[in-house]
C-alpha cells in the first residue's frame, strides 16, 4: 500500500490477464464496474476510476518465467482521501505471499 495515490499512476503487476480478471470482483468489492476490452471503469461516487492493462514481456529469472501486465490507474473526480480510501482495500485484496 502507498500513503499517497496520485490521480494517475502505473504498476508492473506479475500475473496473467486471466489472473488479473479473476481478482477484480473481490478487489472492487461492492463498487459497480464494467469491462470493455482491456479496461475497467469503476464507479466511485462522486467520481470514477479507469484501470487499463496491457501485457508486458515476461520476466525471466533463471528457469522461472513470470507473466506481467502494465496496469494504469486513472482517477476522475476524487480527492486524495477518496483515492486512498478506495485503494487501501483494493491493494490488500491483491496482496500475495510475503512474510
């Protein structure tokens, strides 16, 4: 999680498109959303969030191969507190592994 979420930011996410889409219902919670191709629009009154993704070249470390996506987040009509309030549970739901 971040302490500040700008109106637009990008992430390199280690997953396939199928995994990403499988995570979205839980990550987006009760917010209404719709998908068009490689873009999701999330209604977050009084504004919205557009999430777009595109495949990146896979990451290779020795024999390990990891699929990756470039994910772009663009908020509209939400202040810094509203962005953080949405992103905190979103990021927590996508957290994997660790220790």
